[in-house]
C-alpha cells in the first residue's frame, strides 16, 4: 500500500510541477515543495521497512530529486520574471 501511495505522490508531483511551470504562483511552488517532501518522507519509510532495496531506492530518489529541483527552479525563475515585468 505504501509503495502505491509513494508512486502516486511522485507522479502527482511531476504533473503538478509541470502545471506550475505554465501557471506559476507562490501557492503552486509551495504545493510542489509539499509534494517533494511527502515523496521523500514516504521513500524514507519504504527504505526503513525494506532496507534490501536501499541502493535502487536511493538512486531513483536522487534522480527524482534532481528532476524536481530543476523543474522547481525553472518555475521559480519564470515567476520572478513575470513579477519583475509587472
């Protein structure tokens, strides 16, 4: 059950950060940060309950975090550009 929830949260976070990029706002960024936090938290629980899969989980987690960091930074930059032109 936790694996399904973890994958669902991660997928929703990827979809949301894509939406946030096209309609950036502080609220959208906060929601993106929350999704990342929830994904990391559920990933930690998964690694704690099944440590045999830790290397694979950590590698996938680092790739996810890298993608989300770049996407959130791009969204933040776009929001800053929009606010500076107004």
